[in-house]
C-alpha cells in the first residue's frame, strides 16, 4: 500500500475517485494534514516525517525545490507530479496500479510524472527549466 500526502495544489476530486475505485491507497489530504501555507521544502520534510509520497500538481517549482532538498542530504519517500490536464480517471487508475505493483520504498528519493512519462533525472540544475511534454491524442 502506498501512503500519499496530497498537497494544497492537488485537485481533490482525485482523492474521491481513488476512494470510489477501492484503490489500496492511504491518502492524507492537505486539510487533514494542516499543511496550507507551508513552503515546498517544509512540505517535503513533512512528507518525509510522515513517510508519505507527496502528490502534487506543482510541477515546476516543486521539481527545483525537490532537487535542492535532496542536495542537503535529506530523505524523501518520493514525489508524484500530476499534470493538471491529466484526466482524474487516468490519474486514479495509475495510482491504483502503482500501489498494487510497487512497494513504498521503490519511490524513495524519486520524482515521477503521472502518468509515468519520465523519471526526472537528478541532479537537475536549479536554473534549468523542465521541457514540457505534449500529449497528443491519436
């Protein structure tokens, strides 16, 4: 079972979709965790303290802050970056499959886009912008 922390940027309809599917996920919402207003580095530290993979829509700033956080020698249970244009049903399916097919430690110190398009290679220079991956429907 994966243990996730949904940050304040996340569309919380995804939490409902995962629950309705009966996904084997433990998702702590931002409201229940009381993390509103927390900066990214504090959020990453909180997720590590709770041993939860951070789930977020904040692709650009969190990626840079994740790299800087790991550069200090800190540990992260991982980060799942969800593009806000990804359909909720697709994201919920991916999360359910990831939970069924992997163990939490498989994601340690990794940052991954959902649906899995690429593993973001680290170290990534803080000044480097991530290229945008375009989704094209057939």
